[in-house]
């Protein structure tokens, strides 16, 4: 059973609002035509953060054993690192 919260919004609602804010920020970066290596890494980092939040709160992996949490971390980090490396090689 979940512990009662003193806030009006549940943690998943806060995470949902944060995901919406990060998505809006990413959209804003794209619509304004921002570019460059730093911007690319920022957007990539935000997408990895969003993936981790989804894994923790919506897939229910926040309270499971470390093995399953590491699967998600590796699943996010490996492609993220390869994409980051591709951007790095392109900009250098």
C-alpha cells in the first residue's frame, strides 16, 4: 500500500508534468532552429533523462531489484553513447 502524500498531486503526476515540460523544451529548441554540438548533447541528455523517468515511474522499476534497473540504464546508455559519439565525430 502506498503511503499517503501531503501534496495534492501524486509523484507520477509530477513526473508527467516534468516530462511535458522537457518535451516542450525539446520542441522549442527544434522550432527555433538551435544547432551545434552542445545543443545536440543537451537534447540527447534530456531524452535519456526522460527514458529513465519513464522506466522508474511508469514501468514501475523504481522499487525493483538492481538487475532490472541496470537493464534499463544500459538500454538507455548504450544507444545514447553511440548517438553521442556519432554527433561528436560529425562535429569534430
